[in-house]
C-alpha cells in the first residue's frame, strides 16, 4: 500500500480506503463531530499531529482495518 503515507490528503485517503473514516473514529475518535473533524485538504500527518497520535501508528491501523474489511 505504497499510496498511503503521512503526506496523503484526507480526501485521497478516504477515496482509496473507504473504511478509514470508521477506523479513525473507532480507535481515535477522529472525524466524528465538529470538535474532532478534519478538512479534506489536510494531510494525514496534520490530523495525527493535531490529535497527538504517531502518524505511523495511524497508517498501520488504517491498513490493518482495510485488510480486515476486504475479507468481509
């Protein structure tokens, strides 16, 4: 999944990994309400930094969630 890295804009991330929105909210409470929302033009690194989460951890979680969703 080389097309996902810290510089990936959220709009691109969600287009490529549709389950990422659910994964981010379930584990980190990111994107569920106005206080934890993100803009489509923000990068994954910006969102992770603002939420004080290591971006590599977030990437790993998104990729793992994507793999699980593909099995369903």
